């Protein structure tokens, strides 16, 4: 498998680190979101998450004396991924996990590489190829194989609203990834761009929290839900979004979207570690299928 992780003559270890963080930490966010919405309304969760993320990045920018106005043209560019990837995708996924099991959320979210692959072809970012489609299908089937006993839940009317919100979230995330790949070219101002993205989303989500969160009693919030929300802010937002945008400018949208399969595997181990779920032979076989799908997509013949 040939993945472009070289910078000049050396290996881009920063890129490798960023890919690891995205693959690992975002895999834990399914658990984090599920725990946070146990006692905290979803729009409040995301508004707290993005507000904390904004404050953290603001502090970093002030400390480094890098805080500046990015100009209206760049602000408009940052507005789109903020709305698509944070307000809609992140917000709607959080709402969906009120009714959807985290495992089902993970498998449905793993469809985003297929949407991104098709969208990238339509936008001219990716050439259509049989092995590309084959790899994505094999990877998705591997994820489906893990949760095959729970796939009937998709047909459960009780999950209908959650699936609708999650479907919109997947489409919004995919569109945001493709837009970022096309429009956001500079990587030396990632922290500054992310600050404005988080600030925009925080303001919007706070407004939505006031509109849709009725009779809120902070005393009902559990300590674990609060800790999960803080974890989502520092690690699920600040750290991983920075790493994601850094990697997005160095590898293709398809290569980085494949990390959603890795996220699902991480989600399985989180379930085993924190919820006592059993890792079976079927899960191991499914993991092999996922890795094989990733290999097919990224393999390039040197001849």
C-alpha cells in the first residue's frame, strides 16, 4: 500500500501522528457522545463542546500572538465547513445517538467514504476506478459483518428519527470534506481557521440549544456525562480537527476518509474495554476485511 507520507526526502512523522490521532481519538467519540447525551441535551453538549474548543484555540493563538482577523473572503470560506462539518454533521450525530446505539451509529457513519468517493469523482478530485469502488465495498462489508446481528435495528421504527439525522450528518460531513479539500489551501493557518470555525459553530449551537433544550436542570447532569463532554471538546474537537485538516492537505480525501473504518474498530475495543463487550472471531475476521479494503484502495503498482 503506497500512502504519500513523505516530505522531501524524509518521512512526514507529523502526518503519521495526525493520522493516528484521527483514527484513534475519533473512534472513541462514539462512546463519548453516547455517554454525554445520557443526561445532557444534545444541543447543549455540542454547544459546550465547541465553546470550550473555541476558548482553547483562542488562548493558544493569543499566547503565540497569532490571533488576527482572517478577512471576509476567508471568513466566508471557513463558514461553509463550520456549518457542514460541525453544526450539522457533529450536531446531528449527537442528536442521533440519543436513540441509536453507538455501534449502529458507527456502521452507518462508515458509509461516508463511499459518499466522499463518489463526490470526489464528481468534483474531479478523484479518478473513478474499479479497485476504488471494490475496496470501499469490501471495507464497508467488513464493518457490516461486525454488526450483522444488529442490522435489523435499522428497520426499527424507533430508530427512524435517529437514522434520518445521522444520514443528513453523513451527507453534510462528506460535502464539508470535499469543500475543504478544494477551497482551504493554506496549512500554516490551520489553528486560526479552526478557531473561526469553532467560534461560528459555537454561536449557532448555543442559539439552537436555547431553542430546542427546554426545562434544563444542570443538577440532573451526571459527572460522567460532563467529563465525556469535556473529553469531546479537548480531544474530539481541538486535537482531532487540527490533525484532520493538516492531513487533508497532504493526502487524498479518499485516503483520509478510510480512517472511518479504523474509527469503527476503535469503537469496538472501547465497547469491550468500558462496556464488557466480547471480541469474537467474527470481529477479527471483519477487521481483516476492513484492512484488506483499505489496501486495495491505496495500493499502487510501482511499474
